[in-house]
């Protein structure tokens, strides 16, 4: 199973809106979120906010199959949830439809 991490800058003033969007993902949109992750081939997602002197960032860790195509499959599904995600969360982290995920360069992957 593949894994990857992404770091997205959170646009200034959007922290509370981003928290609200993630609360909605875990609440009223949970079933849609789970279905979307299945379409993407994602089996695990861990997301957190990282506050730094340079600004706030959303850090996302994903595990799944063929993660290089995960976002493409989500957008291609054209589900209500995928459209909501692109229109609601995308602007908060400066992402546009079709942007894809930024490239991550792993430096270490240690496990006991």
C-alpha cells in the first residue's frame, strides 16, 4: 500500500472555515466522504493544521492504492461531495479543480 503526505498553505483568515468544513466531513457529510475516499482508492487519511511563523498549513497524510490518480478519480466522479469539496475546501487552501496533489519527496519512512 502506498502512502504520501501533502502540505497546503491555508489562506489567511480561513482557519475557522476550514475547521468547519472538516467538521462537516465528519458529521453530515461523513457517508459522502467515505464513499469519495473509496472512489479515490484512499484507505486512510490523517489531516491536521500546522501553525508556523510563516502561516498556517493543512498537512494531509494518505494511504491507498495508486495515490497519483486519487484526486483525478475524485474529480472525475462528479459526485455532489466531490463538487462540494472542490468549491468549499479548495479555495481555503488555494487549490483549483484539476490542480492535482503537490509532489512530495519522502526523506524517511521508518517503522518499528
